[in-house]
C-alpha cells in the first residue's frame, strides 16, 4: 500500500466518526456556516468529534450563521480568518463534558459544566474548584431572563443566546448559540469589561493586579461601584487590601453548586457564609446580583454591598468549606474525577502520534 493511500485511510477513519454529526447539523440551514467550516477543515472536525468518540456523550454548542455574522460585524474580520490555534480553542470551549438537554437545563439555579478547553492560558482554575472536571467552565441559565430565554456565559461575562433544540448525533447532543462564546481572560480585564471599576482601581492601588491575575483558582466577590462608594473612602492601602482579601476565596466557587449554610475562609482569614433564600445567593449579608462571570483563573460574583463580617459561622482552611462540596455541576453530570479524562486525552494523543509516525516512516522508506 502506498504511503499516501494509508494516510487517506487514516483520515477517512476519523471523518467517518464525524459524519453523523455533520449530517445532523446539515438538516439546520442556519448552521450552514459551521457545517462548511467542519467540512473544509477536517482537523477541526477531528478535534471536535475525537472528544465525543473517546469520552462518551457530550454537548456541542453549535454557532449559528447569525453568530458568524455578528462576530464579523463586531470585530471586522471573520472567524475563518483567525489563527487556527484560536479556532481550535473556540471549538474546545464549545464542546462541553456532559449531556445537556432541555430537562437538564430546566434547573432554576442554572448549570455550570466544564469544557474541552484545558489550555492553561484559558483555564488556570487550580485543583480546588467545586467543578473538578478538567476544562474551563461555561455557565448556562435562564433564571435572570424576562422571557425565560436560555443563555450560555463564557469569558468577559458575555451571555450568549442559546436555542435549546436537543439535537442528537451518535455520540452526543447539540444546542445552537447565536454568538460565539468569548474565551476567558484574566481577572483584572474581566472586571474592567463588566464595569467593576472600583474593584479594578483597588487592585491597582494595592499593586495586586498581577497577583490576582496569576493566582490559580480564585473567587472574587466584587461589590458594585455604588457599594464601594457607600462605605466611604478607605484611607490606607492596608484597608483597601484587607477589604479585597476579605472578598476573595482561594478556589473557584460557582453558585449552582453552593449549599445553604456553607462556609469558606477568605484570603483575609475571615469567615464567609453562604445563604440561599428564595432562590437568591448571599455571601454574609451581601446579595449576589450577577453571578458566574468567568475569568481564566476562576469566577467573579457581583455583590450589592460590601460584606459585613459573618456571625455564628466558623470557617476552615482557605479555599475549603465546612459543607460537602459537589464535584459535578448541579444538574449536569460531568464524569467524576479528573484523571480519567486526562488519561484519555493522553491515550488519544499517543494513538494519533503513533499512527502519524508509521505514515512518516513509510514515506521515508519509500
């Protein structure tokens, strides 16, 4: 057998796995741009379907034609013109490690689920998150929308409209999104983008920007600008820093998985108590008014006030909790434990490298 024939056969094996997915989305005319992207770029199709064929049922958030046009209108260039590495990261971020159908998405608190995006530049969440499956997370919820529309939230707090169609293919489920998810970036830029200018200014004043950005795994409880103004001027840098530390947990804690009465110890060694009342989440006496804003190293929750010290609650070690923390999303069921997912990535990589080595060896011998 000639080397190029074997190479085509190897590629053909991968494409047959992706064929059912291509067939499934081809029945939706509004997904024609994404279908074309997959057909014209077999490595992207291989990346997308390789994960579902080796790791069981997953969910793919498929960008619609509207998503393609909005991206071009917003940025002045097309998705197809991006560096292939960025396209690869986008595809990974749109591939979720769980089956998410309308029944799973009905939870009022929302769902937080990990994705295939494991590049440390976009996923530096550390090992103590309350979503322990590897891969940067996506937050999906309809709780805050007037018309019960569903939104998927990725980086920079960008909420993407989702059409829950419960599309199926051999190894998974797909839903349709009308914008591309934004890849997560650092904590400071994320807060600036969502208009948390007082917290951003406080970080600058204390020279803590790099520390916050580089800390693996963090929850920032960020009071609004109005809330910061309400406490008056914090005269010293130490006061500002202590306030920031008191609003920081050294592990990402996503609201759908929090439990009423759960306690954490802040970076300032103060107790933070979670209260869930009438569907609303409180940290001490501060209400969460915007939740699960994803940064590359954790999550930001916006509070309506600067927290007062907790009463009648005892914290444990920094980043830990006195309540049992779930390792999966609230309604979705990611695979438990991270090692099996990492091992499968490794095994798949070895298989691909070995196959390519055989092909290259035949080229050389030929």
